[in-house]
C-alpha cells in the first residue's frame, strides 16, 4: 500500500482553485470549439478534449496515482465530498464513445486512431453532460468547501476569456 499523500485544509483550498480553473477552461474551450475559426479552432478542440479527460478523472477516480510507493498529489472529487457519499453523476457519451479513443489520440501516437473527431457533432453533448455532472458534484460538495468553490468560480468568471461564459 502506498504512503498516503498528506492533505490539510490549506492544500484542499488551493486545490479548489485548480479544479475551478480547469472547469472554466473546459467550458471556454467548448464555446470556442463551436464558435471559433480554423485553424486555431483545432487547437481549442484538443484543449477541450484534454480538459474533459482531466475533469473526468477528477470526478471519477477513486484513488490517487502512485509512484515508487507514494501517492501522487492528484486532486479527486472525493477530497471535497462528505465521507461515504456515492457519486450520482455520469458521463455516458464520453464513456461509450470517446474515452478509449482519446486515450489513443491525446496520450499516444498510435496506428489505432480510428475514430474521427467532429466538434460540431460531439462538443454539444459532451459539454452538456459535463455541465450536468459538474452541477451534481457541486450539489453534494461538503459544506466546508462549498463557499470556496463558489468564490473560485466567480473568480474565473471575472477573468478575461471566461467572462462571457455561463460557468
């Protein structure tokens, strides 16, 4: 068993800043994937998919990654939930259509890139299901952390590039 990563209140608070930024960045990428112009829109698609993969891991991973017998500093949704709470959110389009494909397309250069990404077809349902999962997560965040999530989302909303978005 790996040595647990040491968490304290200050570290958990700082983690909320990172999680909210990643969520805001994902929503921004979704917006610009649909409304942006080629060629830079292609870069936004990669940002959307990578951000989606990161937030999927945040929302669903049960354990931190390990290396050399030590837990790594992964931030998990369970860090902010009351103990024993079961997840109710899902990401069915990602799980059924894109998770395996994106493991190949984002993390590896492989001969097995079979599925073609069409942002107009996939960003709307993926964005919608992530917003729904995010709302379900926020609805059950431990009250000790809820105010910080609200504050950090408002902070992101005030940043250039995110202000036009509904986070």
